[in-house]
């Protein structure tokens, strides 16, 4: 029943998420110590969350993804490490996990920053989030 009520609202909610993500992307893509992937034109991304990735080789001494994340949160902006990039490490997969960790999955898990872009957030919140990330990255970047 709830799905039927929400279904007509999906297009507008995705549009707001995409708009919020575009605001973050425009700001964060200017920061050399961050990698901000851009989906191809053929992709319509729903943006449950917006992801950027720390470039460890461009961080100042003593800075890590976790320290960067904590500093962004200290500025009042919710920031997360993202989804479980290496789900195969979970106990449920003990008998079927690969012999070695996948390098790309490991890198994504160790460098990802996830930001909220849900439809209750607006332009002001996105500007504030971008400003907080910019402020932190001035210290974090080498």
C-alpha cells in the first residue's frame, strides 16, 4: 500500500536528488584531493547518496579518509564511509568468498565519502555541505 502511495512521487524525488548531487559534484570536483565520478549521459542515477573518493596520494601527512570524514562531520555535515564495498568479507559468505580481496573493491571501501542528497535537503544544505568539505580539504590536501 505504501509503495502505491509513493510511486507517483518518485520522479520528483529523484529529480531533487539529482539536483542536489549536481550541486555537490560541481563544488567537490574542483578539489584535487577528491575524485568525483560522473555517470555517463546514458545513465539516469537515482543518487541514494552522493559519493566522492579521497585520493590518498594527495592528502597531507597524517590525513586519511577516516580523519577527513570525521572533520567534515565536525563541521556539522553528515558524512559516511558509504556502502559495504567488500560484502564478500561478511560472515554469511565465509564458504564462498574469494581467496584474495578484490583490489578495486578494497580501494573504494577505503577511500569513499558518502553524502546525503535526499529530497528534504535543499540548495542551502548542499551549499553548506560543499563549503564544509572545501574547508576541511584545505587542511587535508597536500
